C-alpha cells in the first residue's frame, strides 16, 4: 500500500475494515468542495500514520450500499473502525489538527 489513502468500493469495504486493525474511511464525492479540501489531508495522514492506521476513500455516489448502511447523509463523513467495529464518525471538513484529535479519540 502506498502513502496515500486507497480507493475502495462496496465490495471491498468489509474486507478492508476487517484486515486492518485501525481504519479511517473518507466518504466523499468528486463534486463536493469540502471533500476536496479534506482529501489531501487524508493522504498526508495516511503517509504519517502508515503501519498504525489504514486510510481509504469511498465515493458515495458510486457505492450506495455502504452509504446507506452507515446512514451517510452529509459529506465528507469519516468513519472510524477498530478491529472491524465502527467506533465513531465525524462529519464535515476540518483542519489536520482536529482530524488527528478525532482519529486519536476514536482509535487511540
């Protein structure tokens, strides 16, 4: 896996969250301005936290099953999983420092 978040889809979702002990999923769409602001921060954190936290991006327009399962109404939404279990979520764009705090709070 590279230093960036990986793109996943509905079919890969369960396998991804189950094979990595700590996971952040960025639920986004290409037309979403705040999502485009968060994307590079997610990639940066993926590089910095490599080996500790796995990061993935899920395009909600193309992956409606997962979006519905986790009731994603607003984007960007970040889902935090630990040992395959949803530990929390955060909605909206936020600066890197806040994102790091959210990751620590949900996965630390």
